[in-house]
């Protein structure tokens, strides 16, 4: 095989490799290509996902705010309960003192 035949054979092999690569590229894009209808479906799904994320964020914010309000209300209720229990304890103690005083006064 002389130099010219080698160059021609190499050129033919490279051209065939180029054609095979081009055909493989065309074939892959033919099967993977996204149609216009599918693209609009993807856009709709992306929009719905975005809206759902916004709703989720709003719900999380609402529940955090509501939880803070309820925690504050529970703390206030506990404080009121403690104050009422202290008042009741003092009233019982005072009632016991008055009973003891009355018993001492009746005993005399």
C-alpha cells in the first residue's frame, strides 16, 4: 500500500466515522426530543409546583404564627392559674387562722 492509498483509506475511514457519529447524534435527538405539548405540560407543572411551594411557605408561616400565639396564651393562662392558686392558698391559710382564732375565742 503506497502513500496515496493510505491517505485515501484514512480519509474514507474518517468520513465513515463522521457519518456514524452524525447518525448516532440524530438518532439520540430523535428519541429524546421534547415536543411542544410536552414542553407546555412541563411549564404547567413548574408553575403548579411554584404555587404549591408558595402555599406551603404561607401555611408554615401561619402555623408558626399560630403556635406563637397559642404558646403565649398558654403562658398567660399558666400565670393566671398560678396567681389563682396562690390566692386560694392564702385564702385557705387565712381561713385556718380565723378558725383557730374562733376556736381559741370559744374555748376561753
